[in-house]
């Protein structure tokens, strides 16, 4: 069975952008591939944060992943900082990664341009990403189109290491992207990608009432100023796209016909979406509440996942050190 690796930052509660863009896909893939899914909290510390907040966000993300359908019996779900080999391999890869490759990364340019003082962690972020993936010798990485550049760097690093330390039989695979079918999810403002920091998304654990309060003012086709104006669903940047994600195909067809024929107003369309969205999220919300009420069970699940991950990670690091001439234990000095 081919192996995949996926990571998600602990931003707190999962929102529907995470759910549609990544997690729902991971749930489907966990039965087809040997899956390693990681809450990448080391990546989260590249920006200022408060320690108690990071603890809470990491816990909330773990709850969200499990509630959304990640099965710890099928996938290895764990927290990055519980497997120290991630940062150990990242340092090794830093010695093989050209500075120019890091400075060319799109996300580095974007993030560094918004900060007065740029920390080295922002520059080296994609090296740690490469270590995350290659530590598990992953064949495939489910990604959106915006992550392809970082994955290409992982292949460059694997190629560089293999050429120097394992030229006859490459040790690290060059991981390939497995593009997600769902493209970038536009936020409720109709402009930006869904992001909790912007406040343009819906949390998967929000109540039906809270979800409606967010859907009701969401951006729609600007041509529809009143109910009798005919619309174009393809110019509705948010609601129609969410219908296609959450509503049955017959409803999507009905939405398109009613929009183009001015049989529904935008509020009618949003009410229909609300019902289907709430129906899909209801069992996730119930499972999340159950997990939140049993912290010991959650800890046991995550600890077990970390132990399974460490078995693979330790083997990789031992192989890497042996090939690089690095002692495996203090007694070897």
C-alpha cells in the first residue's frame, strides 16, 4: 500500500475551508493508502503566539480531525512535536538546501514582506515540511495547487541527499502531489481564501443559528439586486460553490434553475444551503462534543498515534545517520 503524508497547522477549530479543501479528502484516502496525518505545531511557532493558546488550538484541531472522520484505526494521527525526529531531519536537510531555493519560495516572499523582522524559521519552513514528508518515506502528498512549489522543494532535497549519501539505490522517494479535487474555497466575503484570522469562514462545530448569521449576509451574484433579477450561479462566488459541496446533485440543479429564472431570491438559496450544510456538519459536531468531554480518551488516541509515528521515524533517522557517518548512540563517540 502506497504511503501518504498530510499536515495541518493547529489554527484551532476546523472550518469548512479546511474540511472541504483537505480533511474530507484525507478521510476518503485513509482507506486507500497508509496514511500519516500530522498536526504540525512546530510550523505554528514561526509566528508570535501564546503558549496556552497553542495548547488549546492543538487540542481543538485534533478533536476536529477525529470528529470529521479521521479513523485512528486506519490512519496514524499525531502531533508533530511528539516526534523529535522531525526537527532532527530538518537540520540535516538544512545542510543540503541551497539558500536561493528557500528565498524563491512564494510563501516566504509573502510572509517576509509583511514583517519588520524576518525570523529564520520563516525561511526554513519548507525544509521542515520536507522533513515531515520524507521522514515517513511518503510516496504521495495530498495538496492544493498553492502547495506544489513546497512539494517540489521536497523532491529537490530528496534528490540532493540521495545523490550524496545513497547514489546507487536512492533511499528517499521523490514524493508526488495528489491534487485535491476541491479547489481553493473562497471565504464568505467573496474575495479571500477562507481563513479564521480574516473571519470569513464557518467553523464545523458552530451551531445552526451561528451558521445562519454568517450565511445570511454572505456575498452573492452582484447582478441580483432584487428577487426578480435573473442571476448567474457561476458569478456567485460563495453560495453556489458551497451548494456544490454540501447539497445533493438534484438540489444543485434546482438552485441553478431557480437562480437563472429568478424563481428564488438569494435568501431562499441561502436557506436551502443552510439546511444541507447543517445536516452534514451535525454528526461531526456531536462527535466533537463527545471527544471534548473525554480528554483522557483524546490523549490516549494522540499518544498512540505518536508512538506509531515514532517507530517509522526512528528507523528513518537510524538509516540516515548510518549513511551519513553520524553516530547512532553516545557510546559510539
